[in-house]
């Protein structure tokens, strides 16, 4: 069987060339012995796209290297591998690896093919031109994206036209008038890397015009890339006054994750997990599906599932769109059971664990139940169970509350606690999980930990909960939640058990909020937040690990007399944070 190698510089990156390399490898592996060679991989060896089992993945270095350094250090390793595996044909995907491939194959009986993923008109760095020259002059074949580029290659580099092939476009032309779409939709979706080639500067100008005219519209941006371009886009959107309407979604894996608001993609799995519960338990629980003004087909999907639910106690409550908090509020109001648990529409339950939980709940009478949950990292097909056995004894009835905040996915409350205390979660606001996990604690007098892995938490992209691109443009939402928890702190500050739990959360929230203010160049808002905290009798404690925020607090207490000293430190921190995806 012919042995083929497909070479890409770093398959941990997320872009078109990486996807092309992996797609080629997957397809050709049906007919040939295919080796997918990544010169580098990131330290975590993360690869965004699925690789078929038949494909052999090889890399020669973990971590970042400049192409010049990699060429000097790793070309020998590449050559040794080619000789040892007796590779017959090599495809170099995009120009970056051309020099390495040519040097590694000198004197070997190997055919080498350069696949240029970009248009010949695209020129960003001098090195790209040099690598293209190597590919055009010293490779056996060149493959371009278009017939136009094929002709240009032949003319520019003075090579025979039969040495250049182009990718045949098998997709039939589709007229825009033939495409069905929802004329009432209020969402713009953009998918692509932050790169000078993508034209985000023009997209920003269009978005500002459209979003300014339609304040109820949203723009979802999927992708990552050049931080300079991303930050420039942010500044433009701030200047245009539309940043709050823009959602930076980061990288996702699979087109089904491009439309997370279309819950119909996931709700089936959620409800089906309840339908799989043994029917002898059906009388022990109810499922309330809150339709938060969905504009997709999810309501019909749910109704179809209910029709075929075989006596499962499930019902739908329809309401206008009000966000996550409003669905919790409605669920509390509508619930009839003794205990109450929130399951998001894109998450699901582990059926055996849920059945055991139902059995356990029959014999206990506490205000709060804590169980384990699993983070389902769909983007790389991994799981991470979050348990509490190291800090809590299983099945022991505790008085009071835990010494630290417990995440939402682990909690089940006694319904009467939520109803009688009139707990109300903020509506049309992100980050309300903080409210749901803290506000009821004032009324919790007992709790138990049960070592069952009940909740399956869907994570559709890497680090989505800590992604700064998402949080920066929702800073006002985070600020609202922070202030609500400050209001709560003023009420409970004399509770010796609850005060340290809320204080610990506020340290996190205020630090995060100040970071967002710095990222968005809204530093004066940080002083206002500390003034608000002071009115709520919350005092920030100096923390060397949170030095910048601590200095901002001191400055605010001394009426900003240290502004001149603090400004260069903040500017430096803003620059450092702007180059990060998480903090």
C-alpha cells in the first residue's frame, strides 16, 4: 500500500489549513497508508478536528517554536521519519513547511506536492513569499485553490502549466433567492479566524450600521486568532456603541455548536435521558420544560417527545424570552415536587445515578442536596467528574451550610425553601448561576452530600466558562450580578457561617469585574464599584496575588490621588490581559 504523508506546521491551531490537512488524511486513509505529520503541537496536544483511527498522527515537538528555529532543529527528525517509514508522497499544506519538506527529502526518492491554501494575491509576510518560491520551483507539483491562481503560478514563477493543478469545485452554485431563512430572525453569525485576510474591519462597519439601527439584534462571532485584530474589532464596536450586542463565541467544534440558542439540537438528548428512567420511578418526579420564547423548532420537538413519552410526567410552560434567570423563576413557581433541580436544555442526566438519587430522596428531609456532576468536554471528547468526597462525608446530614460555594450543577434544593423565601433570579442577565447558588443559603438549615454523578454538563468549546472574549462584551451583565451579591452581602453580613462564603465569592466577582473594566478601558467604573461595595459594608482585603485590583481599591479609598502612578501599571496590565484567552 502506498505510503503518504500530509504535513502541517501546527495542527493544534484552528483554521482552514488544519481542517484541510485532517480532511485529506481521513479521506485518503481509505485507500493508502496515511501519516499526518504536525511539526509542532501545543503543550496540551489539543486538536480541534476529528482524526480517523486509520490515520497515524506524528509530531516532532511540543510547545511553540519560530519557523526558523524549527527548520534548524526539526528538519533532521522529519527526514529520519520519512526514511524510516519509506514515505513515497508528501503533501505540504500551505507554504510554512515547504523549506523543511524540501530539505528533508533531498536525495530521497519521494514525490513532494505543495498545496497552497491561500490565494496568490494574499501576501502577509516576506517568509510566505520565500516559502512559495521554494514550493513553486523545487516541488514536483503545486495545487492551487482556483484555476485563476493556477495560471498566475505558472506565469509568476515561470513553471510549466502542467506542474500546477487546481482544486475542482464540486459544489453547485446556489442562488440566494433559493435559500429559505427566517425573516423574523434577529441574529447575525460570522465564522472565521481573526486574520487580516478575513475583513473584520469591514464587517465591523457593517455591524455598527445594522446593530445601531436594530438594538434588539445580536451578532455572534465564532473563531479566534490574531489578538491585534480582535482588539481592534473590540475598540471599533465600543466606539460604535454596539459592543453589548456582540457575542464573541470563541472556537467551537462542529456546526451544531454554531447555533447554541437553537436548543432543538440538544433538547432531545435531555428529555430522552429522563424517558430512559425506569417507569417505576415516573410517579416520583416531574419534568417542567420552560420554553423561553424560542424561535427555532425546539417547542415542536419537545411536544413530539411528550406525545411519545409513555406516561412520563412532563409538561411545557411557554413564556416570552427573559433569559436563564427567568426560566428558573418560572420553574420554581410551577414546580409541585418536594425537591427542585435545574437541568439546562443542552445538558442531561446519568440515568442510573438519577434513579438512585430518587431512592435516596425518599428517605431524607434536608434543605439542600449535593451530588457530583461531569463536565462533558464535547470539543475534545473528554470527561471530567467533579466530586465532593474529599471535603464532605457521604450521606451525613450536616447542619447549616457548606463552608464554600457549591456549583449549580451539583445542587438540589427543597422546593419550599425557594418558594417561601421568594427567591428571584435576575432576568435577561448572564452569570446568574452565582445568584442561584448563594441567595437560598440564607434559608438553608441542613444539607447532605450523596456520592452520585447525576448531572452531565455540556461544554461545547474549550474554556467557554472562562473565555474573556465572551465576558468582555457582557461586562455589564457581570457587573449587575456582582452588585446584586453585594446587596445580599449587606443583608447577611452578620451571619457567621454565610458571611465568609459570600465574601469569598465577592472577592472572585469583584476581581473579575475589575479585570473586565480594565480590558474595556473603563477603569473609572472600578472605582464606582468599590464605592458601591463600601456602601454595602463590604471591605476589600489587600491580596498580593490580585495586586492591580488591590491598588485600584486603595486609590478609590483615597479619592484617586494615585492616578498618575496607577495609570501606567493599569495600561501594562491591560496589554498583558488582552493577549490572554482566560484569566
